[in-house]
């Protein structure tokens, strides 16, 4: 199984809200194992990972460096991330790295001035919500998880699977503010059966990556038909919800437009036609901007498409 397949089999297993240090550590272990990074140091609330080149490019934000490396065919050592998941672990491991640096200098018979002045001890990174490295990890997960193809991890070779298409994303209520609700819809490619909350219903099944061709053997409907059925099901579900929020948003928009109209009415310049024309153009432009921004609407944002093979129940 290649790295991409390993990743596909792991995307669906990460369910942690990442609110605690322990959850963030587990998330990183799952991510780096999935992308084929080598875990070289494992201590309480601390990890060191050696990155494959493709992962290094995603997480370290050094496009010009990699351009130089590839244009000049340079051989470079892989990047090692030193990640601390608690303040105590950071203090402990930073002290260890300083000690190792001092021992390295002491072992050199004649350390140069460059070694002493510029080769500083390595440092750890504290992983917390909002930090640069964790945000890069989230970006990588979103990009790598856009499409997946999985089947049960325990399924024997040649097992028959029921093919499903899973669509995960957000339903957004957009006005002068935005509220969001996650959705997960599954559409059976054998009979176009629709299941809401699909991810929650299959999350207990250990999955592994597999070729789509292994799953789609029993498909009788196309992906386009499945997407159309999912769209119709979501629209029906949305239509049945309370839309009082939209009525309130329209009232706010009407009030805002009335205030805008009142303001520009008070700024009329009857004695200066050219200035009056400019004010009217500005008024119209701001009305259009306000309407575009605050008109209530519902948007569906798709974040992941998956082909999921489920066991055939006889």
C-alpha cells in the first residue's frame, strides 16, 4: 500500500476536536504515520518526525528553497520537526537539546568560531491551537482529504462491497453574518438510496485505502446521478427547516437600505449637477454592495468526496 493509500485509509479515523494537548498529539501521530513520516523520538508529550519531501513542501512554507534544490539537483537532509505538546515537555526537551549541543562542541577538538557563534542548539515547537505548524497540518489534511477511496480494513481480498458515494461539507446560512452546519450524505451507487449523517453511521468501521475499481464493481449508477440525488435530498431537507433567520435578515437589509437612502437624500446638490451625478453613482454602488453582501441565501460548500465500500449483508 502506497503513502496515498495509507492516507486515504486514515482520513476517516480522525474525529478529535483537538481541544486538549493529548488530542493534538494523537492527531499529529495519526497524520505523520499516514503520510509516511518517520517517528524518531517519542517521549511524554513530545515527538520528533522526519519528513518525506512531499510533506516537507506542504508544512514548511519554503517554495524558493525547494525551487533552488530541484533546479540545482541538491542533496539535502530531510527536515526533522521537533514538536512539544505541553509547556513542561517544551522546557524539558529544549534543555536536552542545549545539553546535546554543548556535548557536541566539547567533543570537537578545536571548534571553530563559526560553530560557537552561529550553530545554535536546536529548539522545539510548541503545538497549540492557532500556531503556524498546526495550521499547516490542517491545510494539508484538507488538501489530501478532498477525495478518498476506502473499504473495511478487515475485508478479505476479493470481498464484494456495496459501493457508496460520501459527500461531506457545510450548509451555510449567509446574510450579513454566516452560520454553518456540517453535513454528510451517502448515496448508494447500486440503488441511489440516500443516508444522512452517513459519516457518523460508518465511523465505527476501521477503514483502509483501496482502489476505486475494487469498490465500484457493483455500481449501477454514475457519480453524476449520485450527486444529483444528493443535491435534491439536501434541498428538500433545507426547505423543511425554519427560515425565520432569512425573514429577519431581509428586515435588517431593508432597514439598512432605508438608512442609506436617507443619508444620500440629505446630501443632494441641486445646484451642482455634476456633483449630484457622482453622488447618485456612489449611492447606487453602495446599494448594490449592501444587497450582494446581506441578501439572505443558502450555500452548500463541498469539502470531501469519498468512495466507500461497505460489507454486503446477505
